[in-house]
C-alpha cells in the first residue's frame, strides 16, 4: 500500500473515509478495474436487452463492475458502496434503470429478470453483512489453511443466506510484501472457488495490520450491512509489541469515529472475530474484546473448523458431515484379556 504510511493514523483514516463517513462523491476512489474479456461495457444512455445479450456476463459501468443493491424506502436499490441506484419498473416490459449517484449517467436493461439474476445483479430486500476473511498464509499454519479450504462450501452456505439477503465478502490472503485482495464476492460459488484455489505461501512474514486496513477499505458506512472481520493468525516472529499496541489503539479510535457516540450507528462498527492457531495470541484476544467480537484458540484443524462454522452460525455446532475426515472417530474394538488364574468351579 503505497499511498499512505501504515503507522500514520490520520493517513489511514483518510484512506478509510468511506467506512468512517460513508460514500462521498468529492473523494470517490478512482476506478481500479483492469479490462477483462467477456464484460459488457455500458455507456450513458445505452439500452441493453437481456434477451439478446448474454445475461450471464457481467456489466461494467463507469469503470466499476456492477453487482446490484439493497432495497431502500423509496423502492429503489442502492449498491453496497453507495455509488449506483437501481430502479426496476415491471409495469409493462421489465426495465431496470441503473444510475450513477455522482456522475448522474444512466443506462437501462430491458427484459431484466430479477429472479434469474441477469448479469449477476442481486436486487435484495434485506441487508445482511459485509465480511472480511483474513488469514496468515504461512507454512506454520498449513494444516489450518487446508482446513479452511475444505470447509469453504460450508462457510459460503452460512454467509450467503439466499436471494432476499445481500452479502458481500472479501478474502485477504496476506503474505510477502503485499496482501492479495480477492473479491468482493456476492454469491457462494465464486467465493468457494476463490478459497479453494488459494496457493500455500512458503514465507514467514506477518502483515496482519496491512491486511486489516486493506480489507476495511472495501467497507462502506450507512449501507445497512453489519461489518465483521474473521482473522486467522499466529504470533509474529519476532514479536512486534509496538505495532500490535498501535494497531489496537487505531482500531479503538476507528470504531469511535464510526459510531460517534450514537448507539444507532453501532451496525457500522467493525467487529473482529479472531482465531488463534495453535497458541494464544494476545493481540487477537485484545482485538476481539475491544471490538465486541469473539476470540477462539484452536489447537487442531478440527477445533478450528468447529469454531469458525459455529461462529458463522450463531453458535450452532456444525454437523459431522461438514467437518470431513477430521471428524471421523476411530472405533476401538475391546479385546478380552486372558485370565491366567481362572476361578475354580
């Protein structure tokens, strides 16, 4: 992350402005989209026919790939980042109008099917969560990394609740000198594939602070989505007490700036659920406590699977079928021991 110093709280908060204050057209992030084959690039005033276009393709508008939005009081749908408004008119032909909040540009999709999720646009009645999954990808956690990949479909089942609920998930694979942000994901299949395709990292670097900030840059205030980080990590080697204390202070100040002393804004604070892998991690304990999240120490891949899936499911323990071979119990058949001194009859 070259645009600010991680140790400069003021600069970090400027980068997290969308999370602290909500979407602003004045400081709207520049598009970072790389041209992709297969995308439909919509332009202002264009009409796209869902019957003639390949409605399984995605649409890019103003340099951003569109994903849909969450129902508002006026009947429109607002995107999770606050940048686009979707209005669906089914009075005659089903027409979805998409308008940019900042630029006021717009285009239409004719014969749009909400049920079929044409062009991957999710128009949802209920907001659920925007989630960041952050894992320390080093050789020291290889068994837990494998466990994460094995339960990916069951993680997806818990966070993507169905067509009525809007969920957004980020995966941060932090390693080397840069964290790899994957997503955002808005449906189960692509989320599962991304986790299962993650490569194991041979290095031993600890970049959790960077990963947390990069992930939170994808969160937006006032979108109705509860904000949660799921962090899986070990202790850094060597320990870095100064950076840990600085990060804890920064997170406390961040949530204070988000809530601004108003309880009704609590849904916008970032809650951290932390999973210490094989050993207690004091930083994760404090981070969970300060943010109102849960802390789990997991000493085996099976314990990690149980803790993560139950945390994602309101505390309900997962079925054995979801835990794979780790949940298999070896059945020991008792053997009768010979009696060298049998009783006399």
